[in-house]
């Protein structure tokens, strides 16, 4: 693990007025560049050739500098890391960044300053640790089953590291589980190895919410503040519109299994009476992160489901900017109550970095 001391040393060589914001051209990069430009930062995009046309096509969100790569994992190479350091870049790690680079490689091999606490990325990549984190935060979590023989209700089966829902399936019994798992392996949706490391989790039936939080150490006269900036709902294929096929028969008759592969996001709001608990969850997740790994800084999201009894179950934490925030480049129905100007999560990150530069307190938000 590269110690924070070493990263801060690299940062000392940066010229504060020339500091740039950079990321991989994917996930929420347009929003990040757009927000950074609005706060007056130069922007640097790490881009593959096939994406260049798109990222250059938005004048208000295109990166000022493009570092070309053959594949995104090249960001770990000496060449790209040296270029990023020479450009005085602070990296904003988004979901694709973590996916392509790997949380462990980020901790061990990435010498470029990263916004936030890079230890939080390691925590979000382990389902076991996320569960511990949620429990320590007094969040209601779905029941889990260690062995398929214990399955006594509708469960969702998740593969480790398979963010984005790839391969997930529903099951109701041990027999059904074994049959479906065998089918997944035969069709090479998952490997036999992946099938060994699954989470069998109670399926919580209700409406999903993905609230977007931001924790700032500077607000509130330096006491810190958790902000609930916006929220979304993920659009997942094919479950989202599966009802459209039901005119032809039941799912069982048609031999169709719902799948949960993320394809996009939709805006969503929640009853105001549920906001206090939703906000409290974000604050508690931030509080407990301090004890677990030194604290989460900047954007994060808790994935949850609200049941008909109005209980809020949490099943996942994303410890960085989530793609659902792309819906709000001009701010949201909640950020309007926090900031006078349009405030996206991308812009909020840039604003925090600017505050840290002014206060000479980059060590509080960069690791
Ligand atoms: P995840 O990779 O944990 O974010 O899960 C992918 C998707 O599966 C989520 O966005 C939900 O739609 C669904 N999902 C995951 N866990 C549960 C659960 N316990 N109950 C209901 N739906 C879930």
C-alpha cells in the first residue's frame, strides 16, 4: 500500500494554480470535466481511440488534454502515471476507473494523487466488508444465507466483484439454486470458480433508491458536513421492462429469468417523510467509516430498497461518485437547497478541491 505521505509528497511538487482534474473517459467523466471546468480547473482525460470522438464533441465537458491509451488498465503504466504527474493531475476515481484498474492496484501501484480516501475503494469492493460497514452504521440489511440448503424465501444470488449485476439470478430453494447455477456455468455466464464465491441474499421487494451523498471535512466551520445531493434509480435489463412480455404468458411458461444488468439511470425522488432516515443513513455510514478505515471523503452512494412497510433496506455502498449523478449536471431538487448555483456531484468535487487548495488542507481530501 502506497502511504498517504508519499502521495502528499507528489502533490507538493504540483503548482496549486496549475492543478488539473483528471479521470478515465467513461462512467461519469463528462460530468466530472464539466464540473471541474465550471470551478476553473484544467481537465485531463485518459482516453481510448474509439471514445475520443465522443469526448471531444462536447465543448463544455471535453477534457483540455487527452492522454491516449490502448486500454484503460494502461493507466497503471509508468508512461501514463508520469504524464499525469507532469500535468499536475488529481484523479477522480469513478466506478469504471476502479473496475479497470482494480482497487488493490490503486492502493499498491498508483502514485498519482486521488481525490478522496483510496482505502474506501478497497472497502467497497468486498461484499463482506460492505455488510460489516452497513451493520456498524445501524442500517437495515437483507438476510444472507451461507448455504443453499438454508434458502427459505426469494433470494438474489450475486457473484463477487460482479458490479453492474452481471450473472445475478433469483432463486427460491436449494434445488432451484443448483439447477440455475449449473446452467450459468454451462452457458459460461460465470466460471466454476466464480460460482464458488457467491452471496445468497434475501430479495427485498419494494422500490429501489440510490441516494447520492457527499462528505466534506471543511463545511460547518471545519466540523464537517454530510450533504444529500441527489438520488436516482438504476435501469436494469431485462427486469425493468419485463412486464412488456407478460401478455405472451408467465415468466415460468416463457422460461425467462429476470436479469439485473445496469443500462442507465432515471431520476427519482422520495417522500419527504423518508428523507430524515435516508439522510441519517448517509451520516451514519460516514461516521462509522472513520473508525473502520479513516473516513470516507467526497461522494458516495448507498443502494437501498423501500418496502411497503416503509422500511429502508441497504444492500450496497459505492464509495465514490456513482453514474446516477450524471442526471444532474445543473444540480438537483436537493442540491438547490444547499447551493445557490447549479451543483452537480462533479462540480461539488472540484469545489471541495478548490477549498482544500485555499485552506492549504489538501491532505484532508487527497490520498
Ligand atoms: P448490486 O451489484 O448489489 O448493486 O446489485 C445489482 C442490482 O440487483 C441492484 O441494483 C438491484 O436492482 C438488485 N438487487 C441487489 N440486491 C438486492 C436485494 N437484496 N433485494 C432486491 N434487489 C436487489
